[in-house]
C-alpha cells in the first residue's frame, strides 16, 4: 500500500508551520485513494463555504474510478482553517504513467482499458490465482505484476473464469509469457499485453491483442 502524501504547510495568518498528510478514502474497489496535492500552490484561509467547492475529484489508481472526496483542510491552533491546494486533473487524454511497481502496472492497465471504452472498471469479484483482477461490463482482465512470465495455467484460469461469466478477457503481464501460455492464448483468442514500456503503455504481443489495440477510442 502506498504511503499517504504529505507536504509542509505554513499558515498565512500566524506563519506557523505544519506537516499535512493527505487523508485516504476507500474506493468502491477497496483500494485507498486520496487527493493529489499541489506542492507549488500556497494554502488559503477558508473565509466562506460553497457546496461545490467542498468536493474534489479523485481518480483511483487501482481501478480508474473517479470519486468525489471532501476537499482537504487543516485547522491551525490560531483558529484559521486552511484549504490545502489540490492538483488539477489534466485535460484531454491522460498521459501514460511509468511502470515501477505493481500499482503502476495496474494503473497502466486500467488507463488502457479506459481508452478502449471501458468506463465502469472495478476490482473483479473473483480474485485470480496470481495478480489482480479488473472487471467491466462484459470484460474480465488480469494484471500480473510478478517477476515470472505468466504460465499456461494463468491464461487458462482467466479464460475459464471469463467463460463462466459470459465475458471477454484480456491479460496484462509485467514480465511476459511462457511459450506454452502464448500458444494457448492464441488458440483461445485471449489478448496478451506486456506492460514493460517505460511510458507505461501496454504493448500487444499476440494477434488477438493487436486486433483489440486497433479498436482504441
């Protein structure tokens, strides 16, 4: 689990310094999510309140779900309530993220599935034998951040689970696939992607994945 984000904050009224730690809230998928803090902007004293300004958008890094969380605030002992600046989300398409950790791999896969048009991503109900399962309407995805190549059994388990739910499936691996796993995926029509690009963009490694990649919206 990632450590909560923290930053130093100076009260504009009394000049007292504080270390503010951003709160995290549970997303519907179960993963903790917190607001991204803006380290360049200064905190502002809260002088009036508006319902619309009380909430900030927070995107879950695990499933991509967009949530609305309370705007972060800090109460100074001098009596001033500080509004902690939050980074504004980017406009247009989100830029890819570099892959360094298991969470990065899940984030990269979730963003890619969003680009494919799956806006209702969530944590899969059934936990896969390895890695992390993501689900959307008519789709089941597995993200395998382990240091070993995905095996024949991994691919078959994903396919069987998807078949039982009348869903399509797609596999994302951080390391790659064993030869038998790739052959079986080709026979079953399971798209295989590798998440090893420094930019975090999943790379198709078989024909079903190429066909899926061609449908990017």
